C-alpha cells in the first residue's frame, strides 16, 4: 500500500526532520496480513532508520550501519512476495554476457531480470510470461550467448525458449506429454547450456527420486540420455554443469555427491562428496545447484549445510567460500542456498533461497538496514521511516490479524500394517471459522491433493507420512504432524507343492513356508489329522487340493494351494507264458482296492496295432485278460505295450501304461 506523507514535523535525535517530497515508502506484506507474515519496508531513497509501531507502541527500531561484507545483495532480500524486487522461492539463476541477472522465481511462476549493478532495492523486469503456468513442480533456467532464455515448464513437460522481448515461448525440447521416450520428459527441472549451444535437461522421474539427464542439440527433435541410463543410477539429480569436452557433472541430492559422466559412459565417477551426508570438508548434505569454472573448479550449493563449497579438480575435499555459519540472514550466513552461477568475469552469484535473495560473491562496503519485521501478534502496525537522515515519512496502518491454532491431528486407518496393505490417513482440525488446506508428504515429497484424507496403497517400513495445514486468508498458524509407518513382512506359502501318497495310505505334510507363523488353517479339513497345525497327517480318499492359510503374530497373512496326489497301486505282471500249462497263461490286472473297475485293458504290438481289448472288468478276473492270441492265432513272442484305465471306488479315474513280455 502506498504511504501518506507526514503533515507534521518529526522530532528525532534532537533534530527536526522535514517531510520527504517526491519520495515514496511502502510496506509489503508477504502473506495475508496475518501474524507470522514478513513485513518489509521499500523506499525510493536510502533508509537511515525505521521505527516500527504496534497499536501506537514502539516494537522495533532499526538503524542503518556501514557493513563490510563478503557478499553483495544484487536482488531480493525484501521478504516473501510478488513485488518486482521480491521473490517467492528463487530456483535457478543465470547471468548473460551483458551482466543482466536472470532469476527463475518458481513460486511466482516468472523469470525476473535485473540490470548490472542492481541492489536489493532494484525492481526486476518480468520476462517470458507465457505460457508459464502456476503449479510448476520445478522451474529451471538457462541462457545462451544470443540473449535467449530457456525455461523448463513442468506442466507442459517441455522447455520453452524466449527470445529477447518475447512474452510467448517456443517449445524447443519435450512437449509430448509425460514419459520417458527420447522426445519426452517426466518432470523437466534444472537446465544447463554449454558453449556449443547444447541444452542439458535434468529430467526427474514422476514417481520416486530417480531421474536422468538429457542432452538436446540445437534444433533437435529428441534428446540423448547422457546420464542415468536406468532409473536407479541417479538419486534425485539436481544441478548440472558441462565442460567443452562433453563431460557432464551432476549433483545428487540424496546421495550427497557430485558425479562426472564422460561422453558415452554408462556410469558416473564421484568427483566430490560421496561420504554420506555431513558437514565435514569432504562431505556434502543435499547439494543442489552446481557450476564449473574454466579451470575445472566446481562450485556447489551445499544446501543443508548452508554454505557454498569450492572443489578443485582432483581434490578430496572442498573449501567453504560463503556461508557455513549456520542458517541465517547475516552477511556471513546463508539459508538453504539452492543455486550458483559463474559469470563471464568469474564472479559467483548465489541463490540464497531461504533468505529470498540473490548474492554476488565480492567484498562490498555499503550501508545496510534491517527492513523486515515479523509480527508475532495481531494489531495495527505502522512504521516511521527516515530517508537519508534528513526527512521522514510514516506508513499507512496495516492491520495484522492474530493466528488461529488449527489443532491438527493425523491418524492412520491401521499402524502397524502388513506389507502390501492399503492405508487411509486422515487429518482433522479442531479450530473453527476457517477453510483449511491440507498438504500431504511422504518422506518429504509432496503427494495427494488438498483434501484431509490421503490413501497410501503400499506403505514401506519406516515411511513418514506427514500432513501440514494452512489457510492464509484466515490466518491459520501453519502446523504439521506426521505418522511413522510400521510395516510387517508377509509370510509366504511356497507355490507348486505336491505330495504323493498311495491310495489307502497316509503321509505327513511338510509344506515349504517362510515367516514367523503363529497360526495355520487347512481347508477342507477332510482327510487331515488336524487342520490347525503346520504338518498334519493326510489320508484323503482321492487327490485333493488343500488351501493352507497362515498368519503371523502381527496378523499378516498368506495362503496357497497344497496338492495331495493319491495314486492307486495295481498288481500288473511284467511277463506271461501262454503255453497252456495253466500257469501264468493270461495277462490281466491281478489286484487293486476293493471296488476298482477296469474300464479298459488294451494291448498293442510293436507297430502300434491293437491286439487285445477288454472293458468294464473287475480287478483280479482272469477271464477278462489276454490269452496271447491275435486273430485266433498265437501272437508272436516279444514286448507289447498295455494301457490300463481304471475307475477308483470314489469315482475318479486313473490311467497306467507299461510293457508286458510275451514268452513262448
């Protein structure tokens, strides 16, 4: 809101300060006029002092001081917002050959350009405004030598090119929907442009934390994978740098390392970090943006260590050149830096994302004043601003509303659960008078929509499901709560298990099982000694498929089929002598269980011709056997093939094959 001028004189420090004709002062609120928002003073002239008031009482006084800083603020640093000199999460930066700074302002879905010599008071100019959309998952930026800017668009799954002055982009990579074909992207993220004009795109997997890097030559209709040939090679790649030899350098967030991929290589080589997450000189913690100097030195935005690491070629550890003093907004501090860029003059620029500012690494002497206030309670706030130590202005009042406690709670439909189970996690709020928006996360990655219910189809053991709630227009105090899932393994019944037993006999079943099993249930129970133990004795009257259900102490279950195959032993001779002496003159089925019926007895010669056949004969009746005759004449001695089909007493049928020797 614009500021009215004092109509009276302001007395400060024994001096009478006049009004400030021609000057403007503005308070910008980062949110919705709620407690916890950041209020920032923006003035057209240099500020000497700011006196903040709440309900007419002084709550903070800030006085300008001369600072010798290792860095200079070249953009932002004025709190969270969408004003021309503010950011809502700067993601990637670049500087063109003329010294213009470009900032991909992801939260505001825009690219801001700042002139050479800009400061925190300098407003940026928005470039490339269409068709960039709200809701981009990532928002990368690259520049070429002709002043064109390239922006990754997560909604279009494409990279857009903006010529100088253009407000409508042209798709130069992707744009064919989400996918992993050579002309597609999953989620295009950070970008890099080499000296030859080749565009490198960090392409993240839409599920999980893997990804690949695609190289697009100028005018190409498809990309070439230069790193991450399979989805388990890179664990959430982030920053990219390329050298003149075609080597690609990639920072991996979750592996806390930098890998170098030579042209055509199927795997990378670790050149920085790789010793687990940590803050030692040889370690990195969630490295994001990356750039490379002409001498091969790497500059790394070591985000969660809040520092910039300089890593010489072949070095075993890095050197901190900015930050490294814990998170903060001091000039010797950084807050989650997420990108670095080295300009043509060798000057290093830093995207200090947590502080919503862009820094330039060079010793600077200038006057600094803390222009921010974070109200902790509701009330009417104003500020008296002294310009250049000679005049003062007061702001229009801004009403800050107190925060509302959402009283958030989260519960899972079940926990612990069994592997493969689907769970429903529900968030509830106890506050009233607001319309909460929910944001779900699984292991830190955003999932789901803004509803109070989230369904997780297959949680893993130790998985953290978190929910945060906000409703800025109603000044809900942001809150977050999580549940840690305990997922127990499933037991398993081995597949394809068959046990064989002779008809009328019994067998002890010993199925192949895995897991800490507490309960067993066999069905049907018929033919088993005990249907509730692991190894019952089986004596079924026929071949039976049993279903075995097993349960662990935690209630996890599995089931499978166990087949008990029942066979009927028959007494079938191997030879006979049809010589009329009354001994072994006939080939027939000598025995079998009571009630067995010989459905068919057929005998074939060596050429496959049937020489004998009998039907529906009782077992053990020689009158239904073969007497060695073929067509009324004695069959020649030799080996014959028989087939015996029987019907068991329970009605099932079985077939037996074999050979019989006819001896003369």
